């Protein structure tokens, strides 16, 4: 990465490459989500092995891609539980800090 940054013009191309990669990942996630039923989107815990295969086939991705997206969702949900307002202890303090930071 450091060598690419030193070559004129390549640092900009690296940024474009990162942008294209992020866009591709977003479109892939969108395809996976669109291949889920409403119930699967609302309650991802119902997604078993057969459903993962169907979602992967319907979205043109692999089961590993579906698993990766589901894992990211679970991690994001855990994070949100820690910052939601109304929590006690550290969770409540973090929510208050977040609200004050956001100007609420």
C-alpha cells in the first residue's frame, strides 16, 4: 500500500478500487436480502441450512457469502443493543453519551 501511494496516480486508483469493492459488496448483500422471505428478514434465526442454500442460489452467491452477511447482522444487532436508550448501567451511559454527541 505504501509503495502504491508513492506512485503518482495510483493512490487515486486504489481509492476507486476500494469504492468499487464496497459497491460490489453492497449489491451482493442486497441480492442476498432480496432472496429472503419476509419472515427470514424479520427473524433471521429461522434460516437453516436448506434456506441458506436457497438464498445463495437465488442471489447468485455462495452459502459462505450468506453466512458472512448473517454473521455481520448478528454483530450489528448486538452492538445496537448496547447503545439503545433505556438501558441500565454501561448501556444506558453509552446511550446518553451517544445522544449528547449527536446533539439530542
